[in-house]
């Protein structure tokens, strides 16, 4: 296997998706270690040599062999035949001495180095373009407390009250001189009680106002904003060889490419 700046190593295994059985990665042995090369980085093959895009330093992710377990030869052969029958590239014969077959639990399957598709077997690659949408929701939370109570204030109040008081009125009437008087001349005193009204102030508590305390839900609109992502199709090489068609079905529309 060759990178842009020299030899990478020898392809020992391939990693295959457990559902689609498409080759996703190659396990390459070189410089005394095993590392992973993404299948998408393969440019072309020339005989038994595979050329990849990028320099050797770009392929540094190590291959964790401990996360895989062995699969027998019959299962590997069956997988290879089934993959080819469904239009994909078959796996190398598991009986080849240079091939080690194994399965990565729940994720991927490993087998020998890939071979070109068999003659007459169409290749069908499908992918789905995903995008994100905002799905806002509301959460009830404590907004605060309102304390309602009474406090006492003071102010001066003046009230005018009409009062009555008595006065002594002395009226003098002249009498014709010479008229005889009854009794002797002597000193005499009369006591006339005089009354008046005095204002007294007392306080009376009355109801001034009634206050009703209730809660009312008020609805308004707020805006929520975030960044969402969307996947777009990216045809990197050989765009002139691709014919794009769009499906008008009701479900998701994966874009197919046939070769």
C-alpha cells in the first residue's frame, strides 16, 4: 500500500460494516505496527498495490486487535459470497494464508484484503443525508415570590365640628319715676348657670378597601435560536462519471450510485 510520500505497509485485514457489509477500513501492517486506513482514502489499485490519498503521517490510528474475535472459514466464505451476490465487493477467500478473519462485536467485521467486484455484479452504494431541526419545549420553573401584606401609615386629619355655648343676656327697661317699689332696698345676687358644648375626639375603625389576591397565567412568545447542522452530498473524485437522480417517494430519499 502506497501513500503520497512512500510505502505504508501491507494490508492484512479489512473492516466491514455488519449490516451493509461494505468495507469501511483497512488494517495495514508497517513499521512494526498495525494501523487503520479509511477505505474512503483509497484512490485506486494497480495490480497488487493500492494507492491512498494523503501522506503516511495522516494514518496514525492504531488497530486494537483485542476488540475483535475469530470467525471460522465457512462463515467468512459465506459472507464473501453473499456480499458479492448483493452487488458489493467480495472479501478475499478466508482460506488464504495471508488472511485473518474476525468480528468486532456489535460494530464491524474483519476479513482479508479486498478484491475488485466480480464481473457482471453491479455495485450499489446508498447513503442518507441527515440534518438537524430545533424541537423547542417548555419547562415549568420557579420565577420568584410576591409578598403581599399590610403596613400602617399615619397622617393628620382635621374635622370641623359645630358647638353651642350659652351667653347671659341682660336687658334693661326704664320704669316711670315715682312708681312705688315692693320691698326694701338691699343687696341681692342671682346665679345664672351658663352651659357650652365641648368637642371630644374618639377613633373608630372602618373598612376602607378589600384586596383580592389571585394568580393568572399569561402567555407570550419567546424566540429560541441555535445552530443546526445538515449533511450535504460531496462527490470528491470522478464527478463527471456520476449521474444524479432524485426519488419522489414518501420516505427518506437515499442517493444511489451505480457503477
